[in-house]
């Protein structure tokens, strides 16, 4: 062995500096970390004094998966404003102890009391003290707050509160149910399909108040004492807020727990605490400084960014473990800590630099995805990985040289014995494995190829889907509430379809013939009604229209002027006739109130019928239901009158009747006051993005085969739609980012090994790992959601590391021992050991995440472990097997090669 | 100046010269109810209503109100500040509600009778008047604001006064039947017009205000010709502008019947 060659001062000057000045390095690292952490932490304790620094902001809003200015979001916001729609907390009430469910006087009394209480839940707005924040009481839906229309005595129609006060008897309670079931808007929304449960919909001025509102409601419910009924509080805002709280728990418990397990495993491998502490320090420093930087730069703690520490820790430990593992083996022969570490560092410096660069490339590529939280996640992990590399090549050597020689001596001698013991376990196994790969290379490759085939089948089965509610474990109260409510009601996931007039649609160029025809009809009507001088006056209007040369918009001022002159000069009798001309003009201007037109409402009703027939849809509500319901009740409640009336005037008069209620503003949730936009509410039974996607595609198909009248166009909005939009972006974005970073890493590998075939070879474990992981995901039917998508980047980061370490040693050893065959055994001692240790330590270290109550963390835990295991195994099996099968391809210049 | 007004002036003079002190709260609310709802034997007004929402999107309605008092007296001493009353509200615009009519037979005792005529459905519909605190055709005014609230429904307390106004607090006697906990009226001292009214919800938070924006003396009667209702909960508001206000037009009694719903009295509505 040529020791001198390795001891040559080719070692990086930074590393050399660290070895020569270990104290300075330790101080620099401590100082930088303390500064970053204090800058991030202190503003939260002294917000006033440090107002120029950002505080920790938690963001659990799924909308933020899209950028602020993303069209889908801007449109959603615009529509929410136009239709006065708010974020809603849903309180479901069931009563299993009563044959009539909640419809008994006792339960309804409690619900009434809870409603009154909820209506009072408002506080001065922190940002605008003159306004109040909290529950929007006028939009609250509860039996106590909604109107109801029915036949009164003497053929009269009765508008009244559904339940103005709690029913005194159970019979009265049943009447509430009977009435509510008759109103389509309430049936399946307020009152359950089975008629046993009720739901209150509590709109909020700001969804961030939902946790507070939920706590208040829970306290109020607790004050009812011993009750028969059960209350379930859910709704997306509650889920989001609760998720934020759980997320912090997660970061405070699971991440440190994972750290502890890694620590114990490292201890078991290296036996001496003093060796184990240094990787732990590096991991901690990197995780803390990265999170610190994230906060200082004003980024939010999001579902993605909260996972940054969990991703950084294993990567930070990887380098340290390589150094320590190598140091172990070398110290025995070199017996000088300084020389050993220089030797180790000169040998590892390049592969470590390259693995770091490839990992950074993998994560930084996420910055190219169109999803902001994923971008932040990728960029900050890249920063963390860089820090991990920096402190691994400086602090770890500095730490090792700081250990006194005596300690090191006693430590090494102690591990010597342990080493022998270990050899009986893992090392022996690895040597056998090495021989196996050499002797049965073809078998391994055939096995791999068949596995890849199975994986390919699995990938074809992958189901792209996400559901924020499913981020909670199945037993979580939020999931339970969600399940109960969706069992009883038409669904609690709201999707909205806006129908509006296409602004770009071209106006009918020749408007005159139709207009004149309508004027003729109006004239005939006026004549029939015996207005004075009808013929003369209407002819004046007719001539004005005929002589007009401009477009329809410029015609109305002309006619207005004509009418005003007419009014001024008219006798009392003629005044009425001119009024009829003006009436005609007014009705002409109302022609663009599209959603008073029976054909538009009819289309809406048909579309709704189609949508309701879709399996994933529970129920839908629209303007046409309102019109039909009021029309039926105006006409003696006859079922056959549950229809859209025949003229736009009849629709308008039906709607004005509807507005003679306690809640006239309810109408504006369905249509804008200009009647040019309408919103169709769809209640989905699940929050699965694939269900929403299915509905969107089905509706698009329906509209394509049933063209909309009046140049209408349909656009989706609401959170369920936003989820679909970012999911689509995620799938395509992740694929592009993965492809991009794969190619970048491939080029880096080709440059590193200065060989195309070696470069390609080093990508094989990574490709197999990613393929198998996604194949398994497809086969077991796990949805391809966001955490799963991000895993592909982690695979690039970790799987290629093992290949780099293994292959660079393989080359070196083949050169050193003269042939590949001779290199196999030493290759499967120390280098293979380092890889195996790495895979086990880090993999097992993440299994504590399985105990997490939030599913994304569980997913990440399981798949990190699987990726590490697969990457380790595939590096150790496939790479040697391929080299064995095709030695000429890889060792062309090596004369000794077999 | 007509006889009635003269008499009114004298009675005021007499009352104030005898008592030499502020009128009692009952006198104040009685006179206010008179000026707001009962001036003249009958009355007519054209109204333009502009309904705005929080986003300043507006809608308009135009209608004519015909009113006739059942009691034949117009003197306060003869209780002309209350009593049965008939109202015929004819909608002219927007075009799609043209000819819609709303008829109210207001009763001092018992429930009012209300009818609605929807011309496009050719439908005359009786409306069960169980609750008068519903919106008037989608505006921020309630039916009760248009027809008047029964004086005996509230307890009235004079809680203060300044140079121009009596401040009267009104608390509902049947609190469970209404959505407010009280309303405070600012009543002009010489005209007895309610210039401003504020409604408070059950938590004591002000949620609705009514303000007179213009007052005119027509046929000797101080008359609000422009008033606004603001809903502080929705952020919406409604402006009512009165024109062609006329009193004592001799509006025939038979106009206020079902028969005239389908065939509006064109001349009276001009």
C-alpha cells in the first residue's frame, strides 16, 4: 500500500485548516448557529423590540399550494367575494339514543341554544378595531336561523322562521323535520338524508378563527351536561387549524424522537459516545440553522417545510458516518489520528463533494416545480445539505483531532474486540454477499430485471390523489367527524361551478329586426290595454330604431332622449303611453339578466340533474332550486309546480317574493345582483382530489355535448377545485423536476468518473430504487400524493450517494488489487460496511415517524426507510453484479482485468 | 294652510302653554307615529328605492304607494296617530315586476291582511302575516318599517333630549317575537319626525340604522322625502326617495280591494 500517496497534501485547505485549528472551527460553527437560531427565535419573544425581524408563521392553508397570483386562486377569491361565500365550520349533530334522532324537544333546545351562542361569537378585529371578526351571524345556517315557506290557511302562503324558538313538545320537533325536508335547499344540507341528524353551518370572517370558534363551541356543548346527542365539529378551516397545531406537536416530538433512535443506533455501531456525538452535533446544527434561516427569511412553516429537519438529519449524518467509519478502519493501521484523518479526508473529499452536489441538485430541482411550498422545501433542504457538507468536512475532522490520543487508543483497542464480534455478524454477511454477487451476477441481474418489470406494472397502476382530510390518521376526531357527517348528509366538500356570460362573445351584429319585432308586440299589448295615441308614439320609437346607424349600446341614449322629450310634452293620457315605451326599453335592458331567463335556468336545472347522477356527488344547490321551490309554494304547494316558470318576468316575480323573507341576502350566494353570473353548489361526499377531478371531467363532457345558451361559459372554483389544480401541477411539475435533476446528476456522474459507462452505471441503483418505490406504491394502492411525490427527490439525493461511494472505491480497489475479482472482498469489508451502517442507522431512525398522528409524516417515515434500504441493497447487489458481467466495459484500461 | 294644520298648531300651542313643560313620552311617540304614518286622511307618493350591497352593487325598484286611513279624524285628540289603515303598493320598475301589487289592510287589533299580485303568474296570493319583520322586496326596509309598528308593542322611555331631539328608547314587550333588544329614536322637537333610529341586537350591538336625509313640508305636513336604512351586519343599505307626495287626494276606498289588484287605477298612479 502506498501510504505516502494518500498523505500527500492534496487534502483540501479548508479541511487542513480545520485539522490545524479545531477550536476555531468549533467556535465558528457554534457562533454562526447561535446567531441564526437567536435571530429566528428572539422576535417571537420580543416582537415589539425586534419588529424588523419576522416571527414564526404557521401556514396550513391548502390554497397556498398555489402562488398568490395563480389564476385559479385569484378567480376563486373573486368569486367568493361576488357570491359572498365564506369559510365554514360545520357542526354535525346526531342522536343515536332517540328513534327520531335529533328531532326531539330536548336536543333541538340544545341546538337552538348553541346557535344563539354561536351567533354571538365575534370579537373586535385585531387588524381593524372598528370591525368585528368571528362568526358571520346573518349567514349562519341552523334550524333557528333559516326561513321556511309553506301553505298557510285560506290558500295563503306563509313565510316564517323554521324554528324561531325551541319546540315545546316532541311533536313540534317532528314538525321542524317535516318542514325542513320539504325545502330542497335544506334537505341533505341542514337536515340529513335519513332525517335523523342536523348540521349547522357557521361562516367565519376569517378561517384562522376556526380553532378558537371550535374551542368555544366545545366548551358550550360541555356545559349542556348529560346529553343524548353527539356533536361533531369539522369543515376545512377547522381541519387546517388543527393540522397546524398537530404539526407543531410533530416537530417537537417526532423529529427529536427520530434523532434519539439514530443516536442509539450509532452508539451501537461505534460503541463510544465521543464518536457518536459529532454526527449528532452536525445533524442538529444543520437542522436548526436551516429552520432558523427559513424563519429569518420570512418563510412560513408549512406542511412541507415542517418536514425539512426530518429530511436534513439523515443526509447530514451520511457524510459523518462515512468519515467515522473510514477513520475506524484506517486508524488501526496508521495509528496517528492526524495522519489518519488526512488520509481519510483526502480519500473521501471528492466523493463527498459529489454526493453533496448531487443531493443539492436533486432538491434544488424542486425549485422548478410550480408549487411554492415545494419550492421552498427544495431550496432549504439544498441549503441544509450544503451546511451538512461544510460542517462534516470541517467540524468532524476537528472533533476527531481534539480527542486525546490516550482516549483514542483505548477506544480503538476496545472496538478491536467489538470489531471481531461484529465480523461474526454483519461483516461476515457482507463478505459472503460480495462473493455471492461475483458468483451469481447473472441471477441478480435477472432477478432485478424481473422486479423492475413488476414495478413497471405497479407504476402503471399509480393513482394520483390527495385529500387534506386524510392527512389526519383515521382515528383522529377530525376524520371521525368527517366520516359521520358524510354518512348522514349529501357531503360536506363544497365545489362551486360558476356560469357566466363570456365577455368576449361577439354581439349579434344585426339586432334591429328582432328588436323591432319585440317593439311591435309591446305596441300591440299597449293598444290592447287602451293606452292613448299608441300608434303614433310607438311609431316614433320605431323610426328612431330604424334610423339608428351605430351599435345597440349607442341606441339606448337616443331612445332615452326621445322618451324624455315625449314625457315633457305629453298630455296626462299620452304620459302613460310614453311610460309604456320606457317600460319596453327597461325590459330590453333586462334581457341581459341571463339568469332570469327560463332557458338559462332550465339548462342549469338539467346540468344539476346530470351532476346529481354522478356517484361521488351527494347533492347540489342552485338558483333553479330556489325558483322552483318558491314557484311550487306560490301555486298551492302542488308537486307538479316544482318547475321553472315560463317567462323571465315570472322568474323575477318569484324571486322578489323569495326576497320578502328574513334572509333576502341568501339569494346573492347563488346569483350576482346583475343576474349575469350564477353559482352552482355541489356537495361532494369526499375530499379526494380524484373525485373532484372526475366531476370536472364529466361536467366538461356534458357541456361539450349540451351547448350552453346565451354564450355562457362554466368555470370551477372553491377549495376542491384548487386542490385539483395544484395536484395537476404537482404531477407534471414533479415529473419535470425529477427528469431534470436525473439528467443533471447523470452528467455530474459522467464527469466525476470521466466515463459514460460508469456514469450510467452509478444511476442504476437510483433508477431501480425509484422504480421499485413507485411500483410498490402503485401495487399497494397508496395514493400518489404530495409527500409521495417529493420522495423521488430524496431518492436522487440518497440512492446515488451509495453508488458514488461504492463505485469510487470499486475503481480504486480494482486498481490497487490489480483485478476486479481481487477487489471484491476488500470492497465488501469497509466500504460496504459504511453503506450498510448508513442504510440501517438512517432507515431505522425514521421508523418512529410511524407513530405520528399525521399521515404525511408516516408516509415519509416508511418510504425514507424503504428508499434507504432499497438503495443500499441495490448498490451492493446490482453494481457488483453488473461489473462482474461486463468487466471490459468498465475496466478497459486495466490490463490485469480478467 | 288648511283647517287641520291650523287646528294642529293651536292644539300644540294650547298643550305647550298649559303644561309649560316637555311633553310626556306617550305624547311624543303618538305624535311621531302620526307624522310618520297617519298625516292626512289619505296620501300618495312615488318611491324610488335603491338597494346597495356591501360591494356597492345596486338594484332599483320604483313603486307608487297609495294610503288611506280608516278613522275619519286627522286629529291627535281623536287618536289619529293609530288605527286601521289601507295601503296599495304598485310596482312599475324594473320592467319584469311591472304591475306587481302589494296590498295591506293594517289592523290595530289582530293580524294584518296582506295580498300580493304577481302579474306574470296571474296570481293573487294572500300572505300569512305571522311575521312583519321580514324584508320588503329584498331591501333593508322591513314590512313593519313601511306599514308602521304597533305603538303598544313596545315600552317607550324618554332617555334624554338635546336642543333638537327627544331621545326615546323602545323596548319590545314580546321580546321573543323580534330580533332586536331595543331601538332608539331621535325625534325632531318641532316636527316630531323620527330623524334617526338605531336598532340594537340581543347582545346590545347596534346593527341597523334609519336616517332621514331630506324633509319637506308638503300640504302643511312635514314629510320625510329621502331616507336611508343601513344594515351594519351585511354592509348593505337602501335609499328611499319620495316624489310627487300628495295628501288628501280623496283616494276611493274600493281601490284597496282584491278587485283592483289585477286592474290598477291608472289615473291615481300617474
